[in-house]
């Protein structure tokens, strides 16, 4: 079991103030790691870090701005001495890039498409460049990306998000190979593909704003999830700890579904 131990590991989590990022931060801290919660919502990230204890830090990051990413790496170096593990957790969809009665696919504005694809794809690649260089200098490291069910087969209504998450899975494989071959075979890159977790980015699609009841889409998703429920943020923890710990030291370039069976079920 020692292979799962995260004691002494320093973990930076982008999107650390989000629902899944904050849950990962708590799980990693409970497993012995020191965590840096990095988020556009810097105040919230700092508050959450304080709740975790004195060793942990919260700092601002804009995952789309290399200068901002570099400043947050510097904050991690001065606050925790460096970063061993990067979790690329910032991401999400946007209502304006979602088809529906008020938005035909043909009318989705270019800016909305670019916002969603940029946040998910560049928002994963740019921090991997900045933190990845730091890991290469230390000759060790680990990157965990967050992909999605959309990456295996696109979901209806969210074309940019689906395409961007497919690209995140592809980039996970690309970087795993590149960094192992060109820099260090002990630096690994993997991804989680969460199934359906009820959070702020998808609440408006899965539950009714007024009644809180499931929307037809929400019911359809549960009907296609053999385990019959939405995920709880804690459901990601076991896999998230495994992928960044020595327990998975011969695993790189994979995308692991944590989905209650959604991706295995054909619907029949
Ligand atoms: N919730 C789900 O069901 C689900 C399923 C599959 C994948 N995911 C993915 O998991 C990740 C976390 O999602 P979540 O559900 O916790 O969402 P969330 O909206 O709760 O958290 C996202 C966080 O990212 C931050 N953020 C947004 N733009 C940023 C930027 N430019 N720079 C830095 N931070 C920024 C936000 O402030 C927020 O705190 C995302 O990549 C999401 O696409 C979520």
C-alpha cells in the first residue's frame, strides 16, 4: 500500500476552486500531499487552501495566459518548494456554445466556440508547458489531465466541448510519449475521464432551474449509466490517487473512465 502514499508530494491543481478540483485537493491532502489550489477565482482558492491547513496554498492562475501560469508556478515554488504533480482541472462548457431551442448549431458564435475549445485544450497544454519544463529540470514529475465521456463519443448539443475533450485525450497520449522519449521515462502523463457529476457547468443541462427535477437529458444520462446515479466528486479520488502515485509507475498515456459504466453500455 505504500506505493499509493503521497507524503512529501507537492501537487498543483488548476481549477482548484471548482467542484472536482476542490474535492481532488482535499483527497490529495488527506493522502499526505501538500497542495496548491490554482484558480481564476483566487480568493476562493485561497479560502479552500486555508481550510485544508497551513501547509497548503491558494493562488491565482489564468490557464490561458503563460505569464499568469509562470507566476503561479513561482507561487508554488516559494510556497511549497516546487511541484511534483500537475492536475489540469480547469475546464468546462459554456451555455453559449450549446445547441438548443434558442441556439442552432449554425448560429453558435465563433467567440463562444473559441472560448470553450481554448479553455479546455490550450488551458491544458499551456500549464503543461510551464509546469512540464519545471518537472523536466527536476527529472521527475507527473501530469494528470481531465478529459470526459465526450472524448470517446461526442454527446449531443456541445460540439466545441466534445471536440476539445477529444483533443485533451489525444494530447495526453502525445505528451506521454514525447516527454518519456525526449526528457525522462519517469515523467508520466495520464487523464481521468469523469462520467456525469452534477456541478455548476452542467447543472443547467441536467436539472430544471425552477424545480430541480431531472431534465429529459438528465434522465437519459442516468438511464445510460448502469450504476444508476450521478458521480459524487469523491468517486474520482481512488483513480486520481492511483494515477499520480508510484502505484501506477508503469502507466503512462492512458485515459481512465470513472463513469459508473456509461462508456461500456451500448444502450441495449
Ligand atoms: N462535472 C462533470 O460532470 C465533468 C465531467 C467530465 C469532465 N469534467 C471536467 O472536470 C474539470 C472540472 O470541472 P468541474 O465540474 O469541477 O467544474 P467547475 O466549473 O466547478 O470548476 C472549474 C474551475 O475552473 C476555473 N476556471 C475557469 N476558467 C479558468 C481559467 N481560464 N483559468 C483558471 N481557472 C479557470 C473556474 O473558476 C472553476 O473554479 C473540467 O475540465 C471539466 O470539463 C467535469
